[in-house]
């Protein structure tokens, strides 16, 4: 039974994603798209923050790099299927270049360095208008077509996003369950011990940061055709903070944490809209309450509930094995 | 391998004129010694005698002010801990250093996986890096088999100490430095730990350097003992010789 639970849950989740937009208006489908896209970016940030334990405030700038590269390439007639990997590669390379010096500092200092980088990217996008269109941004990117399947309709684009989302998460699943994932966990739990066991912590952290950045680039490559209009303001620091919030609210270090977190950060404001002026207060209040009572995020809440309702066996090895060892 | 042939090989660990000061305090003064292949060397001394500083200088956690350290004749001064580990040096820590949120099996696998294949092959290869069997054998050897799938953090202190030691062995090191392996471990478990270490040493010929406070443990585990006091070596010899050495007795009694 246990063996089938995960595949069953995954199938149910995918089915829910397929059914969700049916019969909904364009706006809701658009919101669902942006939830999935932000989930991809937050999943990347989760690798950096949740698995490798590094605070980055630059994820939105990697989305920007991905979005602008995709926009510029597709505007010049290159197909999205080529523009997307270019965006990811560019973000991976920029992640390496930024991470190499930046990851020598950790914790709050790394947060400041990445914050500065986010601001730098924002300024470049705003001021280099010969390339980026400055404050007016870039408009008119066409949505990609794949032979008979054209994504210009909102619903079609949604299914296209679901497919990319599924592939992106499968890729992350692969990384996290590989020996790399184990090394990431070891690094987070006790970096000094990990290093003494031969884990090249510096290189591994750098790779986590670069892969996380590439996921930001992928998300950006989807934002460009979704909105069909990008401008620097969409990738300002506040969006990096929102991505950080998604990871933390959902549960840093849990695989599906960022997906859940993105749902809360993007969908909750829509749900609370009926309260009109109060929704921001309610929203902020619930986030604070969550962080105070369950710092491991929503997935952590679930874990606690499960522990309370269906207590697991807790080993007291010293009692169970007696004096032998 | 018989004893004379062993002695013909270069020492596993060579420490030459190692010194380290913290301000006016000379924690380690001009310490030199060799560790021969396959031996279990004990490093003892009263509190503040410089054992831990010496250990940290050897392992590259602290930069010594002077002197040199070599493993199998290869200088290792200034090497990072991960590089040292790849050269076949395993270690344990004074404080518990297991990964509490990972299973016992994963703790052991992570201790060996970086020695198998390249960074890329570890990403695309099997999730356990093909090490499950080997890890299970080691876990079984340290009598933790029934706990293989439990979180390391849920084990008793003594069991975690044992796991901590087991992790140092996973990569098949030629030299293992144990930092107070007996600290806080109860008597029965201490006996098992000693017995397992002796068996491992006999079976694999692995060289050990042990820092320890527990005299009985050191005396019965080690084949040779070096005594430090105020940062310098004051005595060296077999457990029997050390037990009878007046300088050692004085140092411990604060004479």
C-alpha cells in the first residue's frame, strides 16, 4: 500500500492540475499559470535555501534574465524551444559567476550580496534601453506553437505550462534523490562534518546556487510568453522577497514546499479579495502566525498533525537493545 | 605483513616540529612524532595540554605557526578537510557529528559516496551510488544493523557515537583520527566500541590515532602512547611504560 501511495498522490495531483482550469475564466487560468511558473522559480530557490542552506535574494533577477533573453530571442524569430535552454544556460552561467565570489560569504552577508545583484540587474534592465526597452520594457512576444498545438489560447498555454512544470519538478526530484541530494542534506545539517567526509562543500554549494538560478531562468522563459509584456518592475527586489516567502511559508527543504508556498502567496490574495481593504492585513497576519507557530512551514504543519493523529514509532534504541550496544 | 616489513614502509603520519600559539599561550611546542602503519597510537595529557590543538593542526582546522605534517610522505599542511579525506584520512569529532535528520544508512552512504565516481556520475548514477551493500556491512560490523533505517537523531548517545566512528571508516581510510571516542559513553558500550576498533584494526590494518581522557580505555586500546603536557611531549612508550613513568604521574597530579 505504502509503495503505491506516492505515485497515486502524484497522479491525483496531476489530474487536479488538468481539471482545475476547465470552465474557468481567463483571469483564473492566468493566475494558475503564474502559480505554476512561480512554483518553478521557488523550487529552484528551495535547492539553494532549503537543501544547500544559502539565503539568496536574487531569484527574481534570474527570472528577469531568463525572461529578457527569451523575449529578445522570440521577438527575433527564434523558437521558444531554443530560447528556453539558452535562458537556463545563461542563468546557470551567471549563477556560477555570481556564486563563485559571493558564496565565500554566508548567511546575512550572502543575502546582502544577492540583494545588491538583484538591484544591479534591475538597474541594467531599466537603463540599457537600446536592448531592454528601458522602463517601457518589451512587448509583443508571441506564444510558442508546436505544430498542431498552439498556445495562444489561455487554456492551451496553461497546459503547456503544466507540462513544463512537471518536467522541471521531475528534474529536481532526480537531483534531490541522487547522491547530490544526500550531500546537500549533509551539508545543511553539519557542514564541517560533511567536509571531513570528503564532500566538496564549496563546489556543491556553488552548483546548488547555479542550478537554482537556472530554474529561475526557466520560470522567466515562461513569464515572457504568458504576459507578453515584460518590464523591469516585474523583477524588482520585492519579487525576490516574495519567492523567499513562498519557500519559507511552504516549507524550506521539503520537495513540494515551494509549490504549496507559491499557492499561498499567489492564490491566497485572490481568495481573500472579498474582504477588500482588509485582505493585506489578514494575509500578513496569517503569515506571521504561521512563522511563529510552525517555522518549518505548511508542510511542517502537516507533519506535526500526522505525528499527533498517527504517532510513529520513536526509537529509544538504548532501551530497546539493552546493554549489548 | 610481518612487523619488520611494516616498519620498512614510510610512516602513515609524520609530524615535524609542529608549533601553535594563541597569543602568549604556546599550546603546542615543537612536537614531532611518527605514526607507523597499522598501529593504534594514543595521545593523552591533562586538560589544556594541547591535544586538541595538535589534532586540529594535523587536520588542517587550525593553521600551525610552524612545522610540517605529512601523510604517507606527502605534505598536507594547509589542505582542506575534504582533500585530506580523499587522501585516506578519516576522523571523528569530540562532539557528536552525525546527521540527525538522515537515516543511519544515509549517514554511512554519504560518508563514502564522494570517493566513488565523479561529480557528474554521482548526479546521473544510482541514488545510493551503489554503496548500500557496503554500507550495510559496515553498519552490521558496528552492531547497528537493527537501526539502519532509523533517523540518526533518534539513536541513543552511545549508538550515535558508534555511528560517528563508523562514518569515519566508510571510505576505507588508511588512517583514522578519533577525537575522544569514549567521551560520555557508558561502560558496556565502551567495551563494545573498543572491541570493534581492535577488530577493525586487526582485519584491515587501519592506523588509528586516538585522543582520549579515559585512561583505562586508552591503556587497553593503544599499542603506543604519547603524553603531552603544556604543549610538549613528555613521554612516549607502551601502556606499561607510560603507567610507570614518573613524569606522567607528576603531570597528571599537577606536580
